[in-house]
C-alpha cells in the first residue's frame, strides 16, 4: 500500500468533484470518448482546410468559386472519413502506435485515391460531377493537382496525428477515479480502463477498507496504487486525491457499505457510481459473471416497444428482399462452384434456436465436407478447420456463405442484427455453464450483431461468455439506430476479413 499524496502531488484540479470539462457524452448508454470526438472533429476540419486550400490556390476566386470549392471539398472529406474509419485509424490502440498509424495512413491514402476515382466516374455517369468540380480544374475528374493535394493532405494528417497523441500523452485530461472495494470486481474494471487508454478515466487509487491480504484485486502488470485508510475515511481520501468520481466495487456490502461517507461525497459534488454501470458504458458489454440479477431488474433499458419492433421488422424485410435480388448472381455462381468443388448438397441446413427457444432451419452455403461431423458429433468450428473445403474457405473469408440467411430474415425467423443463433446442442450445454445465457433468446437472432463486430469468432466456453456480455448489452439498448450502426460496422469487419474461420 502507498500513503496518501499531499495536495501538491494530487494532480490538477481545484478540489474534489472538479470535473475536467463537461460531463461525458453518451450514446446507447455508452460513454463517447472526448478524445475520439476531438480527434474526429479536428481531423475533419483539417482535411477540409487542406483540400480547399490546395484546390483553390492562388485563392483569388470570386464568391461563387469559393462556394464551388467548399462544396467539392466537403464531398471529398465525406469520402475520406469512411476510408480512414475502415482503415481502423479511429481505433485508439492502432492510432496511438506510431508504426501502425503510419502504415495505416499509407494504405488509407492509396485507398482514398481509388475510391475518389470510382466515385467521380459514377457521378459523371449520373450527371452529378459538379459536386466534385473545383474552380481550379477544368476537368471534373481526378486531376494531377487533386492527387498531389491528397498526398500532401495525408502527410499533414500524419503530423497532426503525431501532435495529437503527443498532446494527449503530455496533458492527460483524465477524470480521476477512486475505487472503493477489493476483489475481482475492482480488478476487472481497472484492467479495462488500463487497456482502453481513450476512455478519459484514470484510477488514482483503491480504498480497500477491511479487505484481507487474500482478497485483493488482481492488478498484475498495472500501476494502480492501493491507498491506506478504512471506509470511514472515504471522503477525506477522495478530497486528498482530488478525485472526480467514486466507484463502488465492494464484493460484500452487508453492514460494510459506508453509507454516510458516500452520501457526504455525493453532497459535496463527487458523483458516486456502481462499477458495473461504468464498466458497461466504457466497454459496451455487461459484466455477466460478476453481476447481481437485481442490477438487470432495476436498471434502465430492455424496452421492446411495438414501434421499435415494427420498424426493425420493416427494415429487415426491405433489406433482405433487396439483398436477395442484388446478390442473386453471386449466389448462383457460388452454388455452381460448390457443386464442382466437392460432393454433397449446395445448401447447408441446420436446426438453430431462435426467439424464445423456438427451433428453425438455418440456411447457409455448405463450406464443409458433407460428412464433417460423422465421427466427432457437434463441435465448434475452429481456425484452420480441416473439415472446410477449398472453396468453402474462400466463402467464409468473404462471408458469402451467410447470404442464404437472407431467406431466414425474409421469413421472420431471424433479423439482420441480433445475437448469433446457436445449435440446440450448444444452447443446452451453455445454459448449464453460463449464467443468464437464456436471456439472449428474448430477441430474434441475427446475421450480424454487436458481439460479432466487437469480438472474434467464438469457439470455446470463454468466448461464449464474452459474446453473451455483448449480446445482453445489445438487447438492453436495442433500437433501429443501434442496428444501423452495427450494420455500418459490419461492412468494415467484412472488408477487413475479421472474425472469419
């Protein structure tokens, strides 16, 4: 344990509860990192300024010329931002790594030039090329000047990124947290904060109270301090450490919760929050293993209004019908290739568990040998699975094998977004091993989902627990806007070939 720091060493801030800036923004009950928002906003403005300045040089245009340049620059920026996002440059862990960041910027620059060329040709085809016509270029296409401007813009972007991360590292602007309690809960939260450097939170100490030496949080590999003092000195500790928030992570609260001290902190302007709530908002998942059912019972969310369900169904019907029509040529070619590649049926039919435990037949393109489970029985797919056929491996990497599930969505057995449907054998096995697993069956299963875009392909009990945490978070915050966000993230997952086996 370490002694309490003096006021001089306690960090920036004018006193307990002095927040660093406005309260954190939230989306779907999850914190929006101000660091990412600042990075995104600053980058969008920088891109716009660089493209506009480069394409309007020598800056002697009349008002109409500037308006034309501003519109074209805005269109270019709207095309560049998705390219940067799909290149994972808004993933903080990648962006904060200098080598990884520079490589991703190089790849994104090449992809941006290709995307712009394709979009300009399409706009010309539909007579909308005026949207990307700059006053400096007679030719509305991708001119030599625009190519040079984009190369220079990405160079400036690399300098901006280096400066941004250096600034964040030099002046942390963290919200200081004091964790009250010991044991596994506090350790889980602290590790998530330690690994997610973009959260804007910093654990400045653990106040363990009457914890024994055998009941300390696992903080291996971290530098979180454990401060001296009992729970009756909570307010004094919070004041000395100049914390902005107290997080309650006590394993056993019976007759041990320092109610008076927590109330005093609250009255003095220091927010008090349960660790599971903060964990949920910074990770986008629900801590299943350490959660009391009462938290789910009394927490907000889990609302399934008729309007949301009806809108979600209408969206599923429209997207699945359009998807079947648009992908029909791909599916026909895939069916022919499967037939030529290996013996067996083209389609793979399998019983899966849907909403409220009802069984349905799921359709996929067959990617494994016809007798794949004759000797082993039901087992999870795994990396480099020898049961996968040559062409089946390609279908899995491109996710084409999932296309026949559009028929399940059209029939109303599945949704576009939801928990992944599991086989009856695995559902029965997981229900006996994973608490709250049955709760994921309260909504329709999906082709994609919050768990799929956030976690790798699951092939073990541990993976099932993590994916359940994401699934419950989705069910709690389910909405059409959330579905659209998951679908947008799915595009990136498919293009980057993440999670496929």
